[in-house]
C-alpha cells in the first residue's frame, strides 16, 4: 500500500529516523520483507526503498566529511 507520495512502508523505513536505533530499523525491514514487501516498488519520484536508503547514506557521509 502506498501513501499519497507513493512511498510504501519499506520506503519510510529506509529513511533516517533518529528516534529509532539501527537495530530497530533493520528488524522492521526484515519483518516487512518477510511479509512480502515489494523491493522493486517505486514512489512518485521513481525511487525504490534501496534508492532512498542510498541517498540517506550518501548524505550522512557528506555531512561527516564536512565536519572534518
């Protein structure tokens, strides 16, 4: 099921959620996959959940590099 921007639960879980630990996010992703979440589904911007996760990682790396 998608929300109005086309994001699925997997897309939302792939985004950085500072109130959740890495382990909690990983467990949620695992559970969504076990229940059949479609890893190929795209949001309204044509991004998969993996695309969303990669953007998060790149932004975090750029921010960390800027602090050095």
